C-alpha cells in the first residue's frame, strides 16, 4: 500500500481541495464559462496603439453629417452625437481593438448640449493620455444657414419659440470657445456637398500625415472676409488690372494679368517678404502642433490681383515642402 493510500480519506479529500484551490487561483471564470489566465498583461492594452481621433463639430446646417460621412468612406470609425464625457472611453475601446479601430471620428453638436460642458474635461483627459486629436469645425454664414433650414422646413435645434436666427446666435455663443480651439475651420457658406467632400478628402485622404497643410484662398473684399482665414493679406495697394481694358476680361490665372501685377512696384518685394514671414509662422505652427492654416489673399473683386498673388504664393509654399491647396473663392462672381 502506498503512502497516499494509507492517508485517511478526509486528509486525501482536503489535499485534493487545496490543490484545486491552487489551480483556480491561476484562472478566472468569465460569465460565459470561458477560463482566462490572470497572468497576462494588464487588460491587454498596454502595448496597443492608441487610435487617432478627430472631433467634428460646428454650426447646425453647416455640413457636419457630410464631413462625417466623408471620413467614414475613408475608413474611419464614425460615432454621431456621442456625449463628450464618453470620448475617452471610446478611445480606450479603440485601443483594445488590436488595431482594428485605428482612426475614430466623433461628431459633437448641440443636440447633446447638456453634455457639452464635459467636452473641455474630456479634451484635457485625452491630452494627459497623449492621444493625437484634431478638431474640425464647420462654419457657415447666418444667411446660408437660414436658407438651409428654410429649405428643409425644420427648426434650428436651439431656436425654441424664437426665430431661426435666434437659434443660430445661441449656437454661435455656445461653440465660440470650441471654434477657437479648432485645428481646421471650414466655411461651407458657398460650398456644395461635393466641394465639402473634396476639402475633407484633401485633408484626410493621404496615407501619411504631412507636417503642415495650407489652403491659399483668393477672395474679394466686396464679398466679405473669409470667416475661416487664419491670415489675411490685402493686395489693394497694387494698381487694379480691372482698369486696363485689354486685361479686364481675364483673371489672375492669365499670364498677361500675372505679369502686369508683378511688374508693379512693391509686388515682388511683398511676395518675398510675406513668404519669409510665413516660414516663421509655419515653424511656430509646427511647434504648437497646428497642422492646418488658411491664408487669404484679397483684392477688390477677387479676380485679378488676389488670384495672381495666391497662385505665386502657393507655388512658393509647395516648393518648401508645405502641402498646399489653392481656392479662388470669388473668381467668376462678377
């Protein structure tokens, strides 16, 4: 008879129970009965890649849904109207996906206004966790927003018993601070759906994120300042080709018009010095993590001087490694 067989039955049972307890201490049982070892790394997310995050916000009727749909088509995981307090949780869940959710876009708007006060706290939480996040703000003029709401015969979410413009004013005030923090502001006042999608594609479709992206926009002062401009230059100090009969029918894309503009005293000097100033500003933007800049170049009608200068300036920026898009906002409106 072996020593184990000689052991009293109660002692053998106790020995087996202790052995079973030692084994169970190495395992936990999930609700579905599956056994998971507790020796693994904490929650399995310590080495997971943190997803890239884009927060889409802006004025109701300015095109948030279109911008979100564009990112969705580009392969982003899009969540509409997520309470701001849940944004860090969404990022954490993405980090646990083992790379299946690498890019997340969240739409935040006034439909969740009771949660909106939590957005600042959530952004601070994301920053402390070194999450790469960008804010895209969709802007539009009051006139354009009123037309859009009237065309669909729907009230503004914040107008209550007042007018559409009352709701727009209330929303602008609510979003004022967020607009100031935005990395990219897109004015959709004069854009159709396809043009907005093109702008989003230009910013997010690339495989690799460039250091800095610039939009150089020509415009006419008589049509108003671009509301999404970071920097504005005024070319009205140069003679206007509009008063030259043979140049009047053309625009700044025409070689004769461009040559006329840059043969004027001060034109080339302005371009050289402004390009130098932009190099200084661009270096600061990069240090601060700002990836997008809109440079507006204006003249009276946005047809001759501003267009020619915008083209020259964009070429300078592109030659210096800045990914550049040129937009002629008012060309053809006269």
